[in-house]
């Protein structure tokens, strides 16, 4: 098995300017020795295995969009090191207006996946741009850590890397910190040092997209306590490193009989995975934080990494909600309830919630601040939506279900029912609406079900609830960042003016 990282962009066939094409991406990740465990076996090649191939093709489509010369300005800027085009998601914004090209790039990608893939390569790229914006933060533990971070960031940016991440210890016993579990090597951490690097053992969750990525970023975002030093690390590991295994949950593409019946499960299931490490060697050059509980906690707060990464997440969410609204409007037109005031009010409420998310993305830009020469999208705008996403998203899904009645259920068993002329005749007569032939009506309603009701749709509800940690942590971010002083001033003014 090889642990060789993907080659430098200029060595790749495909795009002449070194941009990564979809075909090149599939060639890079296929059969490279990564250990993805599925149904008790190691998957030889995720690009051809039925559980993963649909999603791999969708991700390849993202690289093709980025490599298309027609999209050069939309998707890329010149690398400060090589002058060659690199993705905007790796850019370190210095002026608030720098956020706009970043958003346009991310938005173009989210439209390709309808906002249904959360951890596309632009997500963790944002985290690394945020880290690289603040090398001094990493240098507090030694200049070499800052140098490691900068050098990996440049390597990732200039080689168009797709990085996934695992930041939470496995849910073995949440009542105890990592070091106090029944075995202190259950949660991923350092078990030794070897010539030139460190050795890691244990498990970490919940690496969405890991089977499709080039590198894993492993660190910890959960609260840690003194004693957890071995787990307080930040490192980058090639996804095919010896000893690293990826255990994805069951792929929803596996049960998607046809693309017609499961148009989203079959193409956009990015999967979520447990990572296990069995004496995985990490060279010092890929270690950014080492056995430091305070730095491990502060990397998310004292650098804009968490904000850049989740700015991408909110652009994606805004696109997904627009898609949901489009599907439901279409649905109401097909079933003829669009003219009813009750349906219009439900669609109006959905539009209100979707618009709040959309407008708050813009507010992250218009209320951005520049701190030590680096742009921070507004934390209040970001965390306000993230804190309420656990309430907004179920409400949207509930409204969609209310609007639907039995429409998403009362559908033929599969596309094959149309292959039999006799059953096709009946379907065309009874499952059709004025202006919508049977197959088109059924296709739309199967799309709606896959979006909100299928196993894939159910996972999405869990994703929107937890992708940024539990709601409580986002409320605490807001508690730390909201301008309570200004609010208290108003209260103070009222108190003073009403005093006798
Ligand atoms: C679909 C999906 C995809 C994800 N993708 C990724 C990814 O790509 N990379 C990654 O690193 N992580 C990812 N996450 C993981 C996510 O970061 C964690 O699920 C999240 O941080 C919650 O941790 P947990 O699942 O261990 O739940 P826990 O932390 O165990 O929480 C479970 C419950 O306990 C409550 N709880 C926990 N602690 C407290 C507390 N101190 N006070 C009060 N209540 C508390 C929570 O509110 C929640 O209700 C993903 C999660 C999901 C569901």
C-alpha cells in the first residue's frame, strides 16, 4: 500500500495550467491504497464501488467546473507562490470585499450539488485559510509549528487538495474526558515519538467525505481538560497512510435502485465515517499543534478558521433551502394546491426562513471586521443562524410535509412500472396532473421524497442539526460574541431616565 500524497498539480495530466480535472481527481483517489471498510471488506476503488461511485462522480464534476477555462475568474485567483490558478476557497481575505469572490466560487459549487454535499473540498480549505491567516497563533508554541502550518496550507492550496476532517472523539463514554476512558488510547491521540515524527492510535469521528478525500485533518473541537494532552493535537495525514482505516456508515446509494427513484441518494451521498488509527506515523512537518489543550481549544476561536469554514457551510445551506423551496413550489403547482391561501402562506413561511439564512450570509460580509490585517466574516451573523438551525430546519421540513399530504408516498414502486405497457397505461391515466405527464410528476415527487423523507433525507436532518456541533455550542459562541455592552447601555439609559 502506498502512502504517497497526491502529486503536485503540474505533474498531473489534464488541465494545462495545473488545475485538477474531474478525470484526474478520480484517477488520484481510485485504487491508491486507502482502506475504506464496507460490508466487512476493503473497498478496492471507491470510484467504481456502487456505494461510492455516484458521489465520486459528483465531486469530480466540481473539479471540472473549477478547471473549466470559462470559469477561471469565477473559481480561481493566482497563487501568491506559483502564479498558477488556485481555488478562491484557499484565499486569505484582507479586505471585506475579498469575501465576495470567495462566496461566488463556493456558491457555484453548491449549485452543482444542490447544497446536498456539506464537506466538499471548499469546506476544510476554509479552515486552513483561517489557520494560515494567523501563523503567529501557532508560533506561540514554537516557530516551527507556524512554519509547518504555512507550508501545508500552501501545499494544499497549490495542489488543489480535498481535505476531510475528524474533530470529535468517538461517543464511547461522554461522561469522561478522553484520557479517562477505560483505555486511554480509545480516542485518537499520541502514543509515542519516533525519528522524524509522532505515532497516533485510537479513533476519531465523524469524517464526512473521508472516502473521497486526499488528506485527513485530525484535531479536537470537543471540550478537553488537563490530562487530555495526548489528544490535544492538530495534524494532517494522507488518507491512504498505513494504519489509517475509514469506516463509513451504510451508503444510501447502495439501496437506491435507480437514479429515477432516488435521484439524490444515488448521486450526492458524501457518507460519514469513523476513522481508526493503528500506530499511524505523522512526520513533524505535518504537526501544527502538539499536546497543548489551550491551543487546541483556541485554534477555533483565535483564528478565523471556524468562521471561514462555516461561512462555506451557510452558503451551502442557503442554496439547499432555495432548492427545497423550488421543489416544493413545483410540487404545489403539480398537485394543484398552489392557488390555496393556506399553501401560499406555508410557502411564504418557508420563504421567510430561507431568506433569513440567505440574507445572513450577506450580513457576514457587510458586517465583516478586519482584525490584525485579516477579515473575519461577522461572527454574530454566522452563529445566529447556526444557533437556530436546529429549530429552523425541522420547521421547514415539517411545512414541506404539511404541503405534501400523500403525494410523496402514493407513487409507483419504481421506474420499472413504466416498462410494462399495461401498468404504464394505468400510471399515465391515474398518476398524472394537468400539464404534468405521469413520469415527470412521479420524478418530481420522488425527488421531493429523497430530499426530505428518504434515509438520505433523514440523514440530512441530522446533519443540519449537528454539522457545526450541538446547538448549545453555537449559542455559547453567540454569547461570547454578541455586543451585550451596547444592549446593556440601552437598558441602563431606560433605568436612568426612569429613576426618580
Ligand atoms: C451527519 C453528520 C456529519 C458530520 N460531519 C462531521 C465532519 O465531517 N467532521 C467532524 O469532525 N464532525 C462531523 N460531525 C460531528 C459533529 O461534529 C458531532 O456530531 C457534534 O460535534 C456532536 O458531537 P457528538 O455527536 O459526539 O454528540 P454529543 O457531544 O455526545 O452530544 C449528544 C447530545 O448531548 C448533548 N450535550 C453534549 N454535551 C453537552 C453539554 N456540555 N451540555 C449540554 N448538553 C450537551 C448535545 O446537545 C446532544 O444533544 C458530523 C455530525 C453529523 C450528525
